[in-house]
């Protein structure tokens, strides 16, 4: 069994201790950097003073990106499925001909 690491990440000027598997550490640190970058963007460009508002806006931005990616992925799957159906019909027609 792999040993877990104890790390600390800082989000919106607050430190959060975490226990993670070594293979998760880099992803968490990159995610932390992205979150802090979005927070800074909102603080710099909008009249938002409350950290909770900035965190909520950041969470909404990240969640909407995930949802949009899932929608796009579903669209791609639908297109692939339709192409396979069309190809199958062509093959059936060719074989029957």
C-alpha cells in the first residue's frame, strides 16, 4: 500500500492541510494555482471584496467548464454513434446488394 503525503495548499490566503497519494500531489498543486489565478482575476477586475463571493464565482466558473466539456463530449459521442449507424447501413446495403 502506498504511503500518503501530508501537504498544505493555500487557496484565497487560507492554508488547507491535506493527506494525498503521491500521484495526486502535482494535480492538486496545479489545481490550486489555477484556482488562485481565477480568484486574483475576479478580485482585480470586479468590485468584489468578500472572499466568499470570489470563491463562489470561481467555483461557478470551474463547474461550468466541466459541464460544457461534458456537453461537448456527449455531442461528439452522438456524432460518432450516428456515423457508425450510417456506416453499418452502408455495409448492410453493400452486402445485400
